C-alpha cells in the first residue's frame, strides 16, 4: 500500500460490502478476480439473487390475470416492485414507471411512440458527442423516417458538454434533447437540470439516458425536471433484461402504444381495440416479473447502504487510480471531467486497447477495451477505443494496486 491512499478508505467498509457479492469470491486465470467492468454490468448481491430465487420457488405465476392465490401473490410483488422503483427516482406516481428490458428499450419506446407522433419534417433532435449508441441510433432512425435533423452537442477538451454550443443550437424547431446523465466512456456527469431548463425554454422535451448515473447518484426525476428517464437494472446490482422508463404522465397518456398484444389492451374487437391505462398501455405481453422483483431488491440493497459514503468510496478509488497512473507513466487518460462517475478511461501510448485488455485479463483483471458503444466519440477523439476500468462499491484500493501491478507487466510486454 502506498502512503498516497486517501483517508476516505477507512470510512466505507468495501470489504463488508464485498461479502454480499458471491461471484467476487473466485479466481480467474489462477488469480483472485479483480472485477473492474462495472460500467458494462455490475455484479449481484445475495439479496438480489435470493429475491429472484424466492420468487420462482414460492410465488411464480402470471400477473394480473388468474384468480388464484399464486397469481395474486405474484401481482402484488410485481406492483410493489414498481412502487419501490417509483420511490427510488421520486416519481410523482407509480403509473409513470414503465417496465422495459433496459435503457435501450426505454429509449426506443420513446422514439417509436412519442417520436413518431411529435417529430415531423424540419424538426430537430439534439444528442451529444458523448452518447452511447442506444441514445444515438433510435434518434438517427427517427430523424430519417420523419425528415427531421439530428444535431450534436460537441465536447470540450476535458470531455464535458459544451453548453454554449447547445444554447446556439436550441430554437423552436428543436423538439427533443436526448442526453446521457453520465457518460459510459469518459464518466462525465452532465448538468442535466441545467440542460432541461435550456431545452424547456424553447419548448423542447428532454430524455435522459440514466444507465450510468442510477448506480451511483440518487436520481430525482422531479428535481431534474426531465420528461423521460431510462435506466437498466443490471448496471445497478439487479438482473439483466429489466429496466425502467419513467415518463411524465401527460406525455405517456397522449402517446400511442409501442408494442401491442396482451396486457396493453382494454378491449379488443375486430371493429377496433381500445387500450389499457398507464402503465399497462406500454407493457404488452407477459412481463419480466422475476426481473422486476430482482430490480426492486437491488434498489432496496442500495438503499440499505450509506449512499453518500458509497459514492465517496468510488470517487476515492478513482482519485487513487489517477495518482497511480501518474506514477506508472505512459498512461494517457482519456477525458478529465470535473464531475464524473468512477470510470478511468485510458490508453497506453503505442499499445492497442484490445491487447491491453487481453493482457490484463490474463492476470485476473477484468476491464473493458474498445469503443464502448460510443463510436462517434472515439471518432471525434481520433482513437480506436480506450481501456476502461470502472469501479463499484465493492472494489478496493488493493484491487487498484493489482490493476497497476498488472499494467506494469503489460507495459513491459508491449512497449
Ligand atoms: N446508455 C449508456 C450510457 C450505457 O452505458 C448503456 C450500457 N452500456 C446503455 C445506454 C444501454 O443499456 P442496456 O444495454 O442495459 O439497454
């Protein structure tokens, strides 16, 4: 351990939190696993694994339909999960919480339903240079279909959005600003409340991709003032295949259905079909009941922690990482946003990120290497990709040391 480690390390018991995550207690390639790919997906605590297991063992049934005890129990747990999620993001109502497969489906739902109904020829959609493909491609397709224009907010040298340019792009033809709450590639935390105020001033709606923010910061959709907020369970200790789209009731009410079939109908007849009330209008087919219950268990797990201390711990890990990177040398950090998720995106001069990622894996260190589904950002930065170490609440300073011991070897092999 080096003397440079910040004092905060004693204030958050990452070792105890670690004990909640069974998967971390394993060796990979003969070494203790160091899991630093949390921005791709986080690991799951026993509380989540048990909630899903318990659901299938004790109350599995289809929801909202059958008049039997198990179905009642499943429905109750499913709707209680929705209320837990509504509370988690300070939604004014549980009906504004729509279960989706994840962030990607949430954004596609808004693009297909709200977008086709509200964006026309000559209108403008604004995205940013930092966006994940999930918050670019649906808007690109929509713009093509509707004859609208897609505009891009550039970034500054430190990897922050240039809000002055955003201001110049905003006019009455802008119908939507789609922005990430935090960047998965650089970590940048965007000033969403300010962006919402700027967008609303010209009458534009704001969709927030919250995939990378929800695991770290408390999300309050009312305080943000946004119109839509999408996030995935699997990045915040919950199961894959489930997430939430939150939307303002008046917008959701006015939107046409996205997918159609069972559950989303009020009455079906060959002379015409009427649709169910919120949130069911957007939940066609049997939902991911176990996933919703697992996502609620993840929220409860998060709420059982001191979240401010958890965030401080993650920030201290990043701070320590930056010190170690400076000490090691030959490491170029990509982006240096003032406010950021605990993501360290970097390259080793002269080495391809994929080679660095493979060599780290051989030493038991799991990172992500590549374009991180942010190819327009990589193109803008003139790099093929980055190596990304992304931290979570269960990571430790010892793991940062292991990362840098491994990087030292990588340097020796590649340079
Ligand atoms: N947006 C961001 C910023 C992300 O990091 C991701 C996941 N990498 C997504 C959207 C897509 O999330 P999902 O795959 O869970 O739909």
